[in-house]
C-alpha cells in the first residue's frame, strides 16, 4: 500500500512540476486546455528531436535566430530556416489534446515506450528539460498518442507528428542572400563570356551602372527583389571538378555575399548548381536553385536595357522648388501653400502659374530619350555655359540638375547631374516641356490678373473710342443703366461679364514696352465694393485699357493693360470686356 502511494505521489508531483515549470502555478493554467500551458517559446534555448532509427538533430538559439546541429557530437552546424523554426515553436505553443486517455493503457501499447519521436526542450533559467513524446497513430488514423513529461497520455492531431518528423535539410535555411531587397546596395553579375555588370545605389538614392550611367530604378529594384528571393531548392554535396562560371555578388553596407552558379543539378531538371562560401556571419551553402529564379538576371547581359531614359523621375507631389538659369538670367519657382510662387534676382515673390508648372513637370517626366556615353571633354563642348539652360529640381534632400544644350539635327542634348553621358531627346519638345527652357518671369507669372466676386461688382463703365460711354450700377441687387439716360440693360451680358471678372485670366504676359503708345480702343472701369471683416466697406477702382490690332473693329486678340501689367487677351474675352452694356434697339 505504501509503495503504490509513493508511485501515485510521484506522478502527481511530475504533473505539478510540469505546471510550475511552464507557468509558475495553477492559477495561470486554470481554463487553459493546451498540453503545455503557459509555454513561453522565447525561453526555449534548445529544441532536440530524436527517435529510433534516425539521426538526432537540435535547434539551438544563437545571436540571431537558431542554428541546426546535425547529430550528437558530430559538429555539423548551419543556420536554421526562420519560417521552419517558427512553425515548430508555434506547434509546441498551441498543442491542444483531442482527448485524454483513460488510466491503465500501457505506454508500450501506445508506442510511447520507446517513443517514435521525442522532442526535448531546454528553457532559459531551468535545469530540468521538458519532454514531449510522440507514439503510435490512433485507430482513427488522424491522431497520434502523445505525452508531456510524466503526465497522462493524450491524443494529438497527426499533423503534430508530421511537423516534428523532419530532417536537418528541411530545417536548414535555404535563403541564398541574407538581405532584404531594401537593404541591398550593390549587385554585380559576372559571366565567363561577357564583361561584369555592376549596379550600385549612390548617395543620392539612385542606382548607377558602373558608377557612370544612371540606371532605371524600377528595373534594378526588380533585380534586388529577385536576389533577395533566391532560395535553394535542396542541398547537395559539393563536386570539386565542376567550375561554376557565373557569379552574383550582393552587398548591403559592409556585408557581402557571393553566389556561384554552375550547370544542371543532378537528378532533377530545371535546376542549377549553386555554391555560397562562408563569410563573416554567413554560413556556407551547397545546393540547387530553380533556373527560373535566375532568369531575371539575364537583363544584365544587355546593360543598355538598364539605362535610365527619362530626364526626371522625381514625383511631382514631392517637388518643392524649380530653378531656371540661362547665362545671367535666373528665376525660382517654389511651393507656397497650395500653389507656387515666382521670384527672380532682385525681385519680390509673386504668385506663379501653378497649372502651367504642373503641366510642364508632367510633360518633362513623360519624355524618353537615348543614352550615349561621353567623355568629359565632349560634354564640356556640347553644353557651353552661355547657351545652356540649367533646370534644378529639388524635393526635400533630393536635388536634380538638368542641363539642356543647343539642339542638333532635330535632337536636344540633356545632361543629368554629373552623369558621363548625353541623353538625346527628340526636338522640338512638346510645348509644355519646352516652356521650362524659357527663363522669363513673364512666362511663369500667374495669369489671373483680376478676381472680383460677382456680389462685390458695383459698377461697370465701358468707353469705346469714338462712342458715348455706357455705365451700369448695381442697386438693390439689380443692374441699372446710368448712362446713356435711355435704353435697357443687357442683363445676360452683365451676368457673363460678372462671372468672367471673378477670375480674369490672360493668354500671355508681355513686356511693359509692348503697350501701344496711342489711345486705347476701349477703356473698361470697374468699381468694387469690398466688405472688410471689421464691417466697413472699401471701394476699389480697376481700369483696363484695351487695344485691338485692327482698331476698334479688329476681330482678333487684343492687348490689355491693368496697372503696370501688359498682356494679351483671347478674342472672346476682348469682345466681352469691351462689349455694350445695353440691349440693341430693335429696328
């Protein structure tokens, strides 16, 4: 009787020991149906899998992840696959029995003595190991008998056995390039029959071919993504006789890894042999890789296909400043609130034509050309300072300098920053892009010269040369004809005029000297009553002078002047501004 009591107490103690080992007490375990309640996988420093007729292997926690140790005392060690390790740890953490077995079932009958598989855990801060034993398949064929420590046997899903029935190859890290695509800063592809091709990220964040020519960012990023995704399909023993004639070198900061590629892998079509030598912090690897995974690097055989063909790739939303220079002329366009501001040397800031600048930048980004490498002397001769337009585009810390030289035989040469090449664009450029070559403040001035809300327009006077003036005033919300004394107001015309004056835009600004010296063909005087926040009303008068090239009867566009600004107006606007304010008399 005493002997049986001792045995029962030992089993109970083992179960309690398991609970204490995992979670520190029964309180945390209450309601937790897992086989290993409260298991913290972060405390696992070693996981060993053993069984009859198989090599023992261990996963040991290292500085960064786990290492696979093959065999006991054999010394074979390699980096463990992160996904495979996480799968094993997650399986352990969430083990939940289907059911507990009734007492009296023999362990040998359940395949647990000896077990088919034994999973042994060493936890940080604990001397005693935790063991999970897996035995035979249950009669349903979907479960497996298991036991945690010396606790009562249970039935687990069969997938648990399959998860731990692995060999070292399945747990080894198959990643060939231990860097993410974003970390990669340099790629070098060497083949025995072609020169090496190198692409590297510069200090400005762009990719460069051989350090001299700009490379297409998207194309290189695809290559970096393909390099980061390279994985061995399986591991094989090295063959000393075969030469691996192609190499891919990938660098991230001061770390670098070289993968050598050979011929077909034995025993399976569509695979190539690969080798990666051991370097600082990176283990050696010998195995196979899918030939399709290396297909992306065929683009490096024709490095011309990787050359950047666009003059500008900055996103329009990121651009904060555009500077234009040609000889002694210079002006700057910079963001100001929701729009853009224009400033030139010695001049104050003024609103810029934001829509025109957006169209110009969009047109410039759409351009594509042909890249032609050139020596420094040839570049200096092709871009003389006096006739070269320099466009500097800034977006935060990024700065792009474009030099546009004189056109040659329907081609326009462009040099991007200090690139050792000329980008040839087809000339003439589209009008929107060509406008950036005009280093003229008048070209970029905001074309809206007058903004009078309709409810603030109080009076309109039109004086056409050789005719009597017409004047209308708004009274109690309705227009009244003041001069001449007789006649009817043309309400429809005044409604259209009021709408146009709410945002009067010109076709183009002209130099002040362009205004004709003679009297104007028509003078339009506008009275605005502006209500201030203080409640007071301020009156403003605006005088627009209009000259038609053919005199008062001219049918084309006209020249206008408002204050010091001289401009050209389109024909419909000219006709509206100088049109009669009163209805025509019926004949």
